[in-house]
């Protein structure tokens, strides 16, 4: 019995203490804004990273020469939503262009992506 109680103090004690110490550290690593996490997931899910990198947020493009890096996106959120739905054009190199790919998902998902890009 004596051996068992030494075991509990030396091993079980620190394990219990570590569990308590680790708990707040773990929750601190969870994303604070749910929409920011969703925006990134949706960006990848919708294969925006096929053409675009977002280096400021650690996203690499599959084909980096295809399109601009989206680390600093100009234009307000409403305009960008319209642009991605091909309802608005943007001046690129002096020409009004529509986006290469028309957004086919929901408005909620699109604004989550835009919010994440601009956040
Ligand atoms: C087939 C390649 C391709 C894919 C896929 C793509 N884009 Fe683009 N995107 C472009 C190109 C090229 C431009 C530059 C304007 C143009 O020619 O359409 C652009 C421009 C943009 C711009 C404006 C950037 C600026 O600063 O002017 C935004 C924002 C954007 N894309 C977001 C997205 C999002 C979000 C997705 C995923 C839903 C996506 N793109 C998917 C090619 C792509």
C-alpha cells in the first residue's frame, strides 16, 4: 500500500496538475472569431487558392502566377461580393474586368470569406 501512495503523489499528482494547467492554454489556441476560421476554410473549400495566395494569412496559391495575392484587398465588402458574383467590374490595368470565376455559393459563405480576407 505504501508503494501505491508514493506512486499517486509522484505520478498522478503532477498529471492532474498538468491537466488543469493545460486546459486554459488549449482553449486560448481556439479561434476567437468563428467567422474568421470559417472564412479561411471556405476560401480553401472553394478553391480560391487555386489562383490566389493570401501570404499575410499563410495561404499559398497552387498556381501563384494566375492571380494577385489577396493580402491587401481594396474595395468595400459589398463591392467585392458583387465583383465575385460577376455583378460588378473592377479596373485592372486600365480595363474593367469581371472576376475570372463566378461565385456559386451562398451570400453568407461569400461574406464570411470577404470578412476573413479583410479582417
Ligand atoms: C481561375 C483563377 C481564379 C480563381 C479560382 C479565383 N480568382 Fe479571384 N481573381 C482572379 C484574377 C485573375 C483576378 C484579377 C481580376 C480579374 O482578372 O478577374 C482576381 C481578383 C480577385 C479579387 C480582387 C483583388 C484585387 O485586389 O483587385 C478578389 C477579392 C478575389 N479575386 C477573390 C477570390 C475569391 C474569394 C475566390 C474564391 C471564391 C477567387 N477569387 C477565385 C482569378 C481567380
